[in-house]
C-alpha cells in the first residue's frame, strides 16, 4: 500500500494525470494488481480519483492522495 501511495503522491508532480496505467508502469505490477490495490486504497479513503470505464476495474484517472493517505504515509515513515 505504501508503494502505491508514494507513486500517487509522486505522480502529483508529473505532467500527466495519474491513472492505473501510469501506476502499473511505475510499480512494475500488472494492471489487475494495481486495480486491486486501488480498490483497497479507495475503501480506506486513501485516494480520490475519477472513475473510468476502462478495464480491469476499478480504473481511476486524475488520482490524488487524500489527507488520510498522507497521514498513513507519514505514520509509516516515522
């Protein structure tokens, strides 16, 4: 989960919006694994994004980390 959130956070500084495909490339994971991780992160209110109809679902575009996600990462780094 930490690696995923770090990739979303680091993507905030990129020129393109963060989506499943970008995360899969950054984390070197299959799209299905990224979708599963994003589903958990969304359920825990760690991320926010626009839901898209692409597969594998859930597919998000314009992903951002929420305050809860930032707190989770901060606590993991202490």
